[in-house]
C-alpha cells in the first residue's frame, strides 16, 4: 500500500507541568509519532504528544500525519474493503524502518476501536490512553426541533455506517430508516446540514465530537445502545519489545480504560469479530472493589435477533483476568445462541456498495 500525502508538525520541547524527579529518565531525545491525516487523528496524536512532554519535557516529539486508503475511499463502508487493518498497514511499514523521505516511527496513535485485535507479530499495543465518553451520540440537523430518535417522524433517515449501531436501533425504532454515510466528522456534518440532503440526524461517537470541540453538536446520547469495542480510547501501537518507548508509555496510560478495553478486546478476539460483526459492549471498573463488569450484545444485522450477557470478576492480574473475562463473556453469548447469529450473517449483502450520499 503506497504512502501518500504527508504533513509533519514538530512540537516545542518545553513544558510547564513536568516534574523530572518523579520519573526515571529514558535515554531518548526524540520520539516520532505517527497517525492518520484527518483532523481528529491529528488532535489525538497531539494529545499523546502533550502527555509525553508534560512528563518528559526534554524529549522532542514530532508528529507525522499520513493519508491512507480509508481516507480516500468514501463511498463504501469500511468493512467492504479491508476493515480495521486498513487504517494500520501503511503506518506499520514505518514502524519497521524509514521509507524514502519518511522517518521511522516510534509509535502510532490510533482510535482503539480501529485497531485489529490481532496485530502482526512484529508489533504490540504499547498502551491504552485517555478514554473519552465511549457512548454513541445523536446529532440532529442544524435547526431541527428534535432531540432524541424517539421524537423523529416515521420514515426519517438516520445516517450511520455502523451495523452495530443500526442493528441495535432497528429493533427499537422500526419506523426509522438507517442509511450509510461516510467521510470524516466535518464532512458528515456538512452532509447532514445540507438542506438538499434527506438525513434528519447522524449517529457518531461522542468522543470524536468532544475531541474536536464539537460537543455542542451532540443533541443526546444513546445510553440504551452498546458501544463499539475500545470506543473513545486511544491505542498506541509500537514495535514489539521496544522497552524504552514502553517505559515512557507506562507513565501516560489510562489504567481504568486499559482494564475495560483489554477485556472488551478479548471478547472481540474470542468471537473473531471485526468491523462487520454487530458486537456491542459496555464495561465498568470499580477501583475500590477491583471488580470489572463487562456486558456484551450480538445482534443480527436486521435487528430481529439479539443475545445479551454479562460477567463480573475481580482484576488481580490485569492481562490474565481481562483476557479470562472476555472469553467467559464470549462463552456465555455463544451458549445463548450468538454463534448462530454470527454464522448466519450474509457478508455478501453487508458488503454491497451503498447508495452514494
């Protein structure tokens, strides 16, 4: 896959909040951060950059932003031409070595929900960083008098490219129409607000809107919808056994998000899920009791069948216990019939090219 359209931003090496006596100082003077070129991806890379430099002000951090195939192809759902691995492959090349004028990367910042649960053996998830609100949000057309999906008249068109969202909502709102919409957040909002467009609202991740300073566009949140695995969290991918970078990332990880997301990803991995599988989750971790509650749902794409289950467990060994709980929930879902739903999904129909918007 070719590497294309790059921009590079270099941050100043000064910071005002670091305390150099608290952390052991790694023998690194520069970190090259990589990410996608979308506005949201750059903001996410900058959040990681700022977190590192607040602790290690002596380390210079640069951001390399790359366009990928997924940014260029806007007429098909992601699951029809590569799924989650689509976002990672070009950047992973640069984790291995520099290419022409492009520098070698030390780490890649991803939206965690876009990261495959099985990474190539050369790489690993270095840390899970800063989980914003993981819920899905309703964004009504500008000037709309409506607030919730339940307010919309029959036949209203709701824009979403996620079968996880649409399959859950179809059963609760059978009078609404759910149609695909692609593009970055700004593009989707322009389509929504265009009076020539028939969309009444969009369903978007709250986290992306908040990080872009667009939280005021959120009309309501879908508390009754299970969100995507890893939604709202950032995943930082590194070359395996890069101990110097792992030492740095250890200082900026989000411990609660890490526990929740490791369990969520274990469930998805166990079910062999991906972008095309309508798997939703909800997780909560109690720091005082050290108990993780993990819920999951599998829904048929047409919303007519659904299986829900829940597990709880104490987390004493983070990696092992999170993995175990994910598998335990996967078994519960399978015992109740989830595998039948997964086996019956018509991938040909799901992968059909939608009407362009």
